[in-house]
C-alpha cells in the first residue's frame, strides 16, 4: 500500500468518529489523551488564534513571518480544502503522508484507551476533532517544531486546541456564526472565544464590536500580562490596491513598517497582516523588538491563503472565496467593489444547512447580476432546490447545477466579467479538487506525448 493510500486510511478512520460539526463542549477527553502521550503540546511554544472570520489567513501570515525568521514552525488550521494533511503543516508544507501515517499509528493505542474509558463511563468516545487535535500535537512534537501557530476549531474555551497554553492569544473579528454551539449574541460568542486567554498571555486583537471588545478586555484584565488592539496600539494604514494584491503601511508595536506588499486581496487582509505582525512582535520580544525589514518584506510577499479571495483564473476572472456567514459576505462584497472594481459577476453558491443563507444573500444581492446555486460534496449541504428558493428572494436570475464542475461550466456560458464561487468551504474545496484533477490529467497527457516523442 502506498503512503498516499495509508494517509487516506487515516482520514477514513477519523471520519468514523462523531463529525467535526458536532463538537462537544468538553475538554477533559482531549486533556486525557495528550496526558497519556506525555503532553506533546508543551514541547513547543504556541500562538493561539480564534475569531469568526480571518482566522486561517492570520494564522498563515503569522507562520510565514516566523519561518522567515529562521524558526522551525508548525501550523494547525481547519477545515482542510482538499487533503487532511493541509491541517498540519511543517515549515509551511503539509505534513507528508508517511509522517501522517506513522504518527497516527503511534498514537492509536492511546486514543483507544481514552475511547474505552469514555464509553465505560457512559460517554461518547473521542470525536473527530478531539482525536485530530491530539494527533496534531503529536505530529508537531515528533517533527519537532520551535513554535506552533494554532487555529481554534470552534469557539475557544472548550475547543480541543485549548489544552495548549498560548504565549500569545490572537483574536480576529468576532461576529455571529455557529450560534447553535457558541451563543446567539456577540457577547456570548466572545465569552466562549476569550477562553484561549491564559495567565501571563499577551493578547492581540483585530477591530471588534464594542460588546466583544469589552469581554476580551475584561478577561485579559483578570489574567493576561498585555492587551493590545488594532486601531490603538497598532494599525494598517494607506492601503492601496495593486495588481496581484495590495500595498500598505503598518504601525506596529515596536516600529513602523512602510510600503509592504502582500499578494492577497481585500482590505481585511491588510488588517490581518497588521494583527499578524503585532502577534509576532509580541511573541519574539514582548512587543519591544521590531521585525527585521528584509524578513517582514520577504515573508509577506510569499504569503498565500487558498480559498480566500483566491483568483484561480483570468479568462474569465474567477474568484474562489470561503465566505460562508454574514460577516464573510460583508467582506466579500467590499472586496469585489474595492479590489476588483465591481465587475459584472455571476455568483456560484452552495451553503451548509446550519448557515444563515438569508442574511448571506441579502448582503450580496447588489454584487451579482445572476447566480448559480449548486450543492457541495458535504453531506450537510442544503439541497439545490431549497437554496435556490431562498436565493430567489434576493437575485433576479437564479440558475441551478448539481455540482461544482457543472456550476462553473454553466457560469462561463453567461459571458459576464467575473465568476465568484462562495458560500461554503466545502464548495471551495470541490473547485480546488477539480483544478487539481485537471492539472494531473494535463501532466499525464504531457508525459504521454513526451514518451511517444522519445520513442520515435
């Protein structure tokens, strides 16, 4: 069996557990698992990131800066777009199939012990994400890494990643999402997310709604050593759209960084970069030591964030975005206007059942001339006809297609200026898989042609 097949086997075994969207508000099972493993999460320093939108991009920017500084980095993000390996990156690269399988084999007996203890106590065994978090901590300890940039799965206080203690706690903008798990108000959600703040931590936050900011300030005031916020102690200024990204200045905690370029679209990404810079300054020198100019420029210029306003084609302009909640829709609408010049666009949408489709479409109705409603490969995706009914309340032209591939093909026939795929991370993953399959096919075709020519 190949390593790739063995890696798929690992994912299949994880998927037999309670699914990721059914997170349990408990931390003890994960604590028990990592305790039996020897607490791998304590073998490296941690920067912990939570929020509603922008977590993954901010995590990736932080990791890229730290790596450019010469540190051995780990990066834990979720969910993945195409392969499970994406969630656990070593020095910016997804963990290899071989390491994935070998570490999984090592920890499986521990997971089985915890499963048995839980079931004997009348509880359910480790969930997908509980097992995954413990798995990730072991992967990074096995590497080993100097620092882990750790994105929360959901919430914070009882999220399985919270068995780790972050030297720096980072908060991206907090808004309503996962209300059935985290609460129906921004205050309730912020309270859950504030759980990643640990004694002695350095807290760095993006712009926040007043009620969220108060919760974070109160929690930090009780136990953290420092609290800094965007717009007060640091900020991004003079943001200018350029081909392929944007240029901006950052007033950091330690000094000003001028004329920076990042190949990501949307003003929010400049803000994410400022938060990331402040987080790194907090981590390496308590906010008093500036990042070397060559380091910050090289790192930002090399940042990527797949599925986040990602341009995947130019003819026609095709943008892939993982926006899937009202906050993400606001950001997407603004980026289409500011960064892409309000193109005449067709939207390709799929959404998951628990998401707020009404407010998502309401926010985007002025950004699209027509839409194609489809269904992603997720078992939680809303049926095409049901989502199309909701979309019909906000868009004049609504078409349907059964899957991502056919939806893109249909969208191209309308000959508008842009195609924008959004509404679901799983839909973004489906599109990237199609691109990967096409690339693999073209590579094999080219290899075949080369073989024929060589034979001649």
